[in-house]
C-alpha cells in the first residue's frame, strides 16, 4: 500500500462526500478527524478516522473506495471483505 497524494480541490470534495455518507449512516453529525488516501494494487482508497456525537470518546475508522472523475472524485463505502482492512503497510 502506498500513500496517494491528492490536490486541495480533490481533498475538499472527498471530505464533503465522506462526511455526508458517515452522517447518513450514523444518524447525525460526525467529527472527521483525518483522511488518509492510499493506493493499492486493486485501487485507490481513503481511510476516514472520525468520531460520532453519540460516542465521542470512541474513535472509528471507515474505508472508502475512490475513483477520480476529472478534478474531483467519486467516493463510496467499501466492503469490509476488502484486503485493505486486513493488511496495512504505510511505507510511502
């Protein structure tokens, strides 16, 4: 797994999409702490580190698949069966 470098406009688009998806899943506002774009052999992904208002002391992580579309990206919640969940090598 390698670090994926994205531009500011792309990161802003990704942040908005991830917040919207997480808020709809968790039924309220979430605090998005950090996103970590990563490139793997099977595609590009974003790890989202966040907290919910219901459980603010419990950090959570969700993985989103990502596909570039012109200057922005489409983001969707990835399947838990994906290998990005089971193996991690953060070397850049």
